[in-house]
C-alpha cells in the first residue's frame, strides 16, 4: 500500500475519532492582554473567578496574560475589555485546530509499548504508567513497593511507589522525599518527570546511593480520572471529575482543595470556574488520599515537591498571600541550588526563577505546598512549574521535548536530594553551596535509546571540582510584603539603569527597520543584489535563489526611497522589525538578567562573555594544563610531537571574524573546553593537533559590547577613508575584490585598500604559512543560516575535490542535525552557490594558498525571528553542544584518513603519547 493511501486512511480515521470525541474547542479563542496599569491588572485577575480559562497570567505590568474564551462569551469578553480601553490581540483563532495538530503529531510518534515498559519520546496512557509501576514492584521486590493510597472518584487507584534500602538500623526513621505530579491533569509533562525520576532511581544502578540513606515516595499521577479524561475527551481539562452535589459543572481544582487557609484568596466558589475550590476543604477523594498518607509519614518526610507546568519557576510558600515563611532564606538557597543544576544540564535553554509562590506566580489558597508545610510540618516544600512549549502551545509541550525536560529536571531533583542527605543524614546544614551534578540515564525498556552521560564541565567550569558559595543574607525580613511594590520596583530600577546605559552609548538604531524582501524574477534579483554594494543597506540575510527572502536593515532617512523602489519594481516585502533599537534594548535586558560575574579564568555558556574573559580563560588553561595546551597569539592544543617522521595532522579553527555574530566565539570556547577539560575527549588530540582562535576580531567584538551591537568589521580607519573598519572576510588575498566586495569604506563589505591590509587577516595568513604543513582541516565559524559551506566563494565554481568536501561536510552536518535539540537543519554546498559570491574570504585563501584541501565556513543557527544573529543567551548551550558533535565528525574523518600510526594510544590520566 502506498504511503499516500496510508496517510489518507490515517486522516479519515483521525476524523472519525474526532467525531466521537465528547468535547470540542471549535471556535474557542486565546486572547493575549497586557495590562498597562495596576487597576487593569486587578480587573483582569478578577476574570479568573469566572468562566474564563487562564493559560498564562502576567506577574508584572507589561507582561501579557493569555485567556481562553468560549465562542458564546467572546462578545461579552471583548466588550468588557473595550469598556476599560484595554488592548488585546487574538493569538489563537481556533483552539481546536492546535489541539488537532497536537493529536496528529502524537499519533504519528505513537508506538506500542510492551507490557510494563516506559518511554520518554511520547506521552503515555494512564494504564501504561500504572503498568510500569507494577512491573517495577515485581522486578525489584527488595527495594520497591507499589500500593494505592486511595481511590479517585471514579474508582481508579492512586498509586504510590515507595523506594527504600530498608531500615535505617537506628531508632530514627530515615528521611524521606515525597513527590507528586499531575494534580492539574492537562499539564501532561508533569507525570513523565515523576516517572523519569522513578526510572533513574530504580533501574539505573549508578543511582543506588540515592536511596541508601533516604526513602522516596512518588505519586506519578495524583488525578487519574482527570488525566484519563484529557486523553479521551477534553485535552484542556484541569480539575478532577467529581460533580459536587447541586453543582452545574463537573470538577474541583484539587490544588485549591487542601485545608490550609482554604478559600482565603485565588480560589473560586463557582463550580464552573477552573479554580473552584470545592464545597469544603478536603472534599475530594484525591486530596484526602494524599493528606492521609502524608500525615501517616510526616515524621520522616523532609522534602515535598509537586510538579506542574508551565513557566520555569521553582516556588515555595506561602501561596495564600504574599507572606514569607520563617525559613525563607533556606527555601530560597536550596531552590537556587536545584535550578542551577537544571540550567547547567539543560539543552533547551531553560532559565528558572526561584521565588515565593504568591509573589512569583499568583495568590492561590488551598494548595498542596502550603498545607504540607503548615500542617504536616515539612519545612522544604516546593512547586516546580516546568518548561512550556513554544507559543501558543504553552502547557501542550511537544512530545519531542519530553526527554530534554525530564533529564534536566532530574538534575534538579538530585540537587534537592543532596541537600536532604547533607542536612538530615550527614548533619551538614550549609544552605549556600552549589555543586555540579553529572546526569546519566539508562536504556528504556522496550523504548528509545538512552542518552549518553553529560560531562559536568559544560556549565560554568572550574580548574577542579570545587564548591561555589552563594550567600543570601536577609536582614529583618518583612513577613508582610506589598506585592505591587515588589512587582514594579525592580522594573523601574532596571529601566533607570537602561536609560543610563543608553545615555552613554555611542550608536543608536532608533527607527531603523529590517525589511523581508523576496525576489521572484531575475530582474528583481539583480536590483536587490545592487543594494548589496551600497553602504547604507545592511544585509542581515541574503537570498540564494528566486523565492528566497533577503533581510535588509535600512536607516530612517533611506526608507521612503527604498520602499518606493520596491513598490515600483513589484517586490513582495514586509517589515519584520519596525524598530531595531527596541530589539537591541530587549536583548540587552535579557543579557543583564542572565549575566553572572565570572571568577578569573572561568567560562560560561549561559551568557555571552566579554573579550577579556575569553582571554583569561585561555591563559588559565595554559597554566593548568601545560603538557597539552599552549596559548600564544594564536593558540595550540597538542598532546606533544609525533614520535614518527610524519607530523600529526592539524585542525585550525577560528571564530568571531564578523564580531556581531556573538554565538561564534562560544562555539570555539566550548570546543576548547571539551578538548582540554573533558577527559573523555582526550583521544581527540592523541593523533591530531588543534589550533583554535576563539576571537579573530577582538577590537570589533569589544566595540559591539560597549558601543554598537551591530558592528561587523574591524576598527582600523584606512588612510583617506570616510568610515572606520574593513570586512576582514573580504580582505584575504585570493581573488581579492573579484565579486561580492566593495571599495566603499562605509560599506559593510568593504574589502580594505588592498589584500591583507589588516593586521588581523595578516596574523592568520602568517601563521598558516608558517605552520600549515600539517593542516588538513580549516573551520571558520559565522552566523547565521545553518549552512556548511566550502569553496569557492569568489564565484559559483567548484574545486577539484568538491565531492570530498561535500561528503565530509555532510558527515558533520548530519551529526549536528541528529544531536540538535533546537531543530537545526544544516545544508551543505559551495559558498557562492548556496550563500552568495564573496571574494577575499578566509576559506578560499586557506584552501588555495594555504593548501588545506578541507576548508569550510560554518554558518551557525540563528535566534528566533526577528533576532537572527542576536541569538538569545538561553540558546548558547544547545548551539555549542550540537556544533561540537559536528566537530567530532570532522575529527574522526581527519584521524581516519590522515593519521597513519593508528596504534598510538592516550592515557586519560597522563595525556602523553606512548
């Protein structure tokens, strides 16, 4: 049967299933509203007690709130907003359409599980989750017990897995950790997090120590009726499934039904509300089941964790009001320790915030964390709001992101466990130290392949495993806080700081626009290409084929003429950035929020480093690893000279030649870190030497940090020139000025007054000519576009070894694509064919004059539109990690084809050839 026929059958089957579904969100809309005053924010918050479903609620002025509204209520809702003059936009016209898209993607990825198996590549059914728990109890009877703590309204068992190594051997019970998930049943990512914790604890023998001194109680699905209902009838159902006597609507929000400060705030007495707290506290069987179990074990439970989504928040009590508990400092410090572990392990750029629930999220009385702390006496009580899917999916996290989320969250759970062990087993009460956790996983029975271990050197590295102290001091903590003041004052301070920065800044892009222009005819392509040579147009992305768009930044004074010319020549165009300066300031805010002070010689991949920090890191490596690393004006990593007459093959890497492409230097630094500090990679320099220049344009890079974020060239003023700077990647002496370069000093592609006129390009040239005898591979990192480009760039011609170049480039591109967690999809081709003609490029010269046959320009991933080469800091780590996989593929090819002494080995502990 053809694939087309199978697809049609599947679609028909899906439509039939949809017709059988008991509830449809056809016509439901998702509104985004941003309150601009405190009164508007309070007015909007009041809607949460009505028939409206809040998907996301802004915590500060200027932050949007997303609300789903049924068709019959939309006119009333819009009128209420209009009456107050509140602006809104509809971000999802038909919620049912995205639900059907999610259902289709799940069906395509769905694979039958063997009895008792687990998977983290798709969402499991309730019966599959329960079967997995029962299988573990059967297979691991010495340590695992699975029992029901009670039944749901519809008679389903609420299963808990208890993991223990046995009695403590003393009169005191062992400390225990209690975890639950799925209390809000539409938050599907929560149960997999609990199941992954179970899998790692029970089936990964490397984690056996984690239950030697600490017991674990884990409830993967606290709301089984609701979860079953989301998988069969209504994907967006949140509550349980019991109909309160006399009520019009089904269900109670179980996380408003716990008996501490019940109904004080942030809960509703309306049974049709999503936050209906029930007719009385603990009216619901699910809440009672958890209450009874915890009270029976409260003497040994020391930590409580409840998993929700979404928002990347770690929240502690109190939630019923913006008040702080007595042990706030401890709660914050331990929470910070956990989120730092998560962020260090994250491959999806997760950035958590630690805060009090009422302040960091919203007021909500009757929640589990408040009750567990106040009534059960568990001092450490937390809610995790897990990562969300991309807008407008929010808590409908795509199945492909399950594994990254569960793996990074496990790192946070381990950090919490370590504190429990320190405080309650070893008696260590320090609350301010952070440690790095290595994440490992095991094969999933009947499921997908496991992930490899991740080196602990991937976050902020140090010379040796050390403890970084983060001290939190609170003098006279107020027990009652003004929530409005807390929300607004940090924002005002940040704005004041930004205005001060802006007053000192030399270059502003106020009013600059970026146009998205698509040539559909050869004539249009020629017109567009002509703009490339004019100094006043900055091409961020250039079309490669008819129908491919170009992104061009244009100054305010040139916009009318530019638009007239586009219109006159019938171009399709749109404005993708209305004000570039606003975008730059937004990036600056994000940088300032993520920026961490680095100790001398440290490296980080969670924010962009300054040039001085780059250099300090290199010098520290040379001092710490003198046997393998040398840092000069152009650095070298080597395991020592070859013991044969044949020199070892070498790989030369540079980055940052175009200084506004900030993602390039971190890629080079990550390669250095992995080669030098990760002993698992020692074999990569046993038979191959590495020469790495992390920042080829240091003057330009520093200028982008301090004055002009979009600066591209170096900073030398050519004699007699009107404008500063030369495009270093047009200044190399092979077919210099042949094509794709300019003699206008104000142009972004100014090639300089002559070939190798610039000290930076001279430095690379001289080093290659002096040391290039053993070079077999050259890589130059740029951004953006996800392209692996080989010569020639000066013209659409192919070198003699183009088949080899394409083959090896494809090996690297495939390795990157397979490792990517940000959906990178690299293309491989010659520079002039796939990108554009550009003479005087480094890769052309290195191949032609430096005699390095394998020469590539790697265009790294871009940030989400409209950021482009201003990739967000949260995406640094995913980008550098995946690129290193491509570099490993290049290395494997070089070693296999250019190293003839295959019997040489390297000892990780003593990296010397023997």
